[in-house]
C-alpha cells in the first residue's frame, strides 16, 4: 500500500493546460490555466456539490505535475509541441450559511514553472517561464438537500439529492508578456456559472454538473492583435464511493465543447471537442488534516492540450466544533 501511494504522489495534482492555436503568418500562443481543485476547460473536480458544516475554514497547499503535447488545426504553424509544467497551489475556502442554505467561498492562488519546445513555422523554439497563474475566486450555494448544519448536527446527516450552483471568476493577474509565445496568465477575465446535482445511494454517489465559460477580450495578444473567444461549455460526471472513516475514491469524466477563437476579426478553425478521464483518492490523516491524490488524462482532443496530469493536495481545516 505504501509503495502504491508513493507512486501516485510522484505523478499527481492539477493544473490545467489549455492551448490556443491559430493559422496565419505570426505563429501561435500557449495559455496555461490552473484549475485546482477547480479549473478552466478540462477541469475535473469531484464532490463540488456536497454539504459541509457551516463556519469551517479550509487551507490547502499542493503540488501538480503535467506533461503532454498539442492537438492543433492542420493549418496551424505550431507543430510537435511538448510541454512540462510543475505547479504549486495555495488555496483558502470557507463554508457559509447563505440565508439558510449551505454555501462556500474559495480562492485559488497557483504558481507554475513551464518548459517546452515546438516547431513554429518549421523552426524549433523553446521556452522556459515561471511565475503566478491567474487567481480564481468562486462562490457556490446548495439550493436543495444540503441544509445548514453545525459540526455536531452534521454527524447525523445522510445525503440524498443535492442541487446547487456556483459562479467562478478568473482575474488577469498572472505572468503575461505579449511579446512571448508562452505565458502562464491569460491577460483576460473569464466568468463561469455552473449548476450541479449530486445523488447518493448509500456509499455510492453520482454527481453531474455543467457550466459555461464566458471570456473577455485580450487586447494584447501576441503580435499586437486582439483575441476573442466564443463561450465554452464544460460538463462533468463523477462516480464516488465512500469506504468509511473519511476514505473515498471517485472516477470522473469531463467533456468540453465550443470556445472557437477569433483574432482581429478572423475566426480560427479551433473548435474544441475534448474529453478527459480521471481518478481521485481522498485519505484522512486526523480530525483536521487530509490528503487528496488525483490523476487524469486526455481521452479525445480535437484542438488544445493533450496532457497527463497528477497531483496531491494537503488540506487543513479548522473552525467552531472541530
């Protein structure tokens, strides 16, 4: 068992690597988007819609490693790209009483080191960059099936059907240089409303969610151009099993559709129809600490990043009643 866990830890946690490629004389640009526990397109996050006692604080720290190539449109000048990303993440979350409904607020602050190479217009290019990714903020609330409870009351809570929604915002505060092909930040905002349901049958839980990313313009895109992107729909399905004593595991699937880009009014041939699959394992350490290990990989990539990713998150919780 110890060897198995070490093997997982060495290949785990999460960042999200999204790539936009376009045809034309001026090359293409990479965009690294972290999703931590929660993300851009390609995001996989089981148990996003679950009940938690009100007034509990969570501090999370983690490490992520991802590697992979790109699937681009045939007209793209970018070929044979290989990228490696090491990311560290710090996050804070707090469970809330939202007018009698259980809710949560969280903020994610990632930092990454990216290295990679590619052929651009037939010429080899390399890039090494490190810095902050765009931070993310999210507010979520459960409308049905997840009443506000204290820690003591939560001990007797049995989940049935939960229905909830969330709104996530990414701020353009990460590392960005319009003269470089590779950046960790995206120099634009996105807003993602999302709705989800979670149904439990004893130890087994099925969770389904769907949301849409809405992007602002990037007026400082590579080459002095303006980048626009259509809304991108993203759906997730998770099948989780509780083994008791705080141990759980989940199999997950994600599908993204849309997100075609336009550069200086010229629409690109980069419609995304991408899917990913993943596995997550949650392990308690003691009453206040736990570890989450996870890994995911691309199943099908039409345009974007075809990568493998592994990671680990340590969570510390505190609050009244713990």
